[in-house]
C-alpha cells in the first residue's frame, strides 16, 4: 500500500531473516541498525526507503521508479559482496552518506540530480554507468578510500560529464577510473 512503516527500534530489535522488499509506500529507518545487517533490501517502483538513522545492509537494489532518501545518517551497503545497482532515485541532503562496503560493485545508473550528500567507496567499486550522473546543481561529494574505487564508466552510454561542476572528488588512497567507449571520445571535466 501507499502508507508508511517506521522502524524505530535500534540494534536489530526488528530482527528477521530473509530479504526486505519495499514495493509501495515508505519504509523508514529511525533507529540505528533497525534492520538486520544480513538483509538484502530491494526498493521497487513506487517504494521509498527513508534513512534517518545509520544502517548497514547486506545489499541494496533500487529498481527504476524506486527511491532512497536520507538525512543525517550513514547507509552502508554491500556487506554480502554482491553486485547491485541503483537504477531508481537517490536523494539526500548534505548530511547523508552512502557508504559502499564489501568487494562487490554498486552501480549508479540513473540521473541523481537531487543528491547533495556524500558517496564513499571503502571497498569494491562505486560505478556511475548507463545514465548515471550526479549532475545539475548537486554539491555532492565522492570519496575513494584505501581499497575503494570510483569508476566513471562510459563503455555503454557515453556521457561527457557524469559529475556536476560543483561536485567534489576526494581520493584517500582509493582509485578513480574513467572507462571510455570504444571508438568514441570520452571525458570528464575536473576543476581544481
């Protein structure tokens, strides 16, 4: 349904096994680690995961039309080392941190022009591919820590600027990759 469910109990008090799927309405996290960190979460079209307290998830898959929105919190995803993607919408204020952990890939494939928080790759790869951009007026920050890779992948859809001019990229021992399209010019403007 189109209503909302708020999980306010902290530290896995809402423990269950198996996946968590948001098909419609809003699933809100208002207690730190209210979901078990072993649960893979899928957000489908018409569903929203709202993160207001820090949470670690096994994995996060956001399908087209699904939304993840955060404020004042850290959402760590990828603990199960699976490859997943955010094909829907990622929204967040400057106080929201999307933290990629685990050895798998997290691909951002949609235009995230309402994201003003931080995306951080601590392990594995955080990939902007397909239509994945952090464009518009976003003041987003991308951080590549030791063991993490930020990849701008133009091998399929060739986009000239995946990052807004206002975006900041910080490498703290991590890697920044730019993958071009075979037979075509690819580029990314980085301001000092």
